[in-house]
C-alpha cells in the first residue's frame, strides 16, 4: 500500500533521513521506533508532503506522493495525527471531527464517519461542545486521531500518540488504535518508547540517526538488549 524506497531528506544542511526504505501493507500495523531526534517526525512529515525528499520515491497504491501537497496526499487516503495533536483550539470537538469529512469525499456518509470516530473514542462524545483549548493533553490526542479517522483514510500516520500522556490515558489510546486496526485500516505509528508499542503490532522498524537499522517483529526488539540500548529502552520485565 505505502512504499518508501531510498529516501534521503535534508533540512538545510542536516542530512535527516538516509536511504530509508519502508513498506506498509493492506490492513497492516507497522511501528517505527527510535529515540528523540532519530528522524521519526521527519519521516511522517515527508510522507505527508510537508517536506520534500532530495532523492528517493514514495508511493501510495502506486501513486507518486513526492511533490504532492499535504491536501492532495490526504485526499488520496492518508490520514495524519501529528505529535502536537494539531487540534484547532477555537473549534469544538464536534467541529474538529466534522472538518475532516469535508476534506475527502468517500462512499461513506458524513454520519458514518463521525459515528466511527466517536465509537473508537467514546469519551469524546461528552466533550463534543468543548473547544480544543478546553481539552487535556490526552483528550487532544484522542481528538487528533479521531479527526484523522473521520477523513476515512486507508492508512493512518500517527506521530507519538502516547507522548506525554498520563498512565491512565495510555490504555484508552491503545484500545482506540486497536479498534482502528480491527476496522481494517492500515497504520504507521512513530514512537520513541518501545514499551508503548502495542503487542498487536505486526511489524517494527528501528530508526537510528535517520537510518533503518532493523526490521522485524516487536518481540525481537523487546528481547534484544543491543537494540534496546540503541533506542534507550530497558530490558524486558513483567508486562
């Protein structure tokens, strides 16, 4: 579904992504794990069209994404929840979610798409009339993902969905992401903490200093002390 091949990205004179190759298949949940500064946000922003790779190809269902503006990438079927949530503070929860349905017309009705967003994160229903500025960090994360889902995307890009959240809200986000995978959507999730990677992830890439240094199952990383040291994780304990 989504393929990156030999992607190089520079920001000014800094070489951020180096020869990155990555794939996300139909209905697959893929994670990119790496320390802060490894290039994860740059990777997702490049896929979405906010940054232009100097070399390499990025395709989604065979269509070239390189050079396409973010609005066109979204219309092709890629949803994005950024690290800072990107919630519109002056709009209510309901308005934030509804806005996504205007961006990409699909066969699903507006009602169906909004209903799915609230089904994945039912707590948002009680906050429907609250403005973005009145939400907690965890509520903004839920809204950001719900809004991306209301786009009716075929693939969701989630940047650090667990970052800075209280332990109480992390299971809620985790269950919501699981519900999205159960609905048949592909997900590419970027995360800095290996222990936040859900057990149901299909595949994992380790990104270090802009390079992919490992591809495999999450359990392989979780039980590899060398990789854990690279990404700043800890040896496995009771889960």
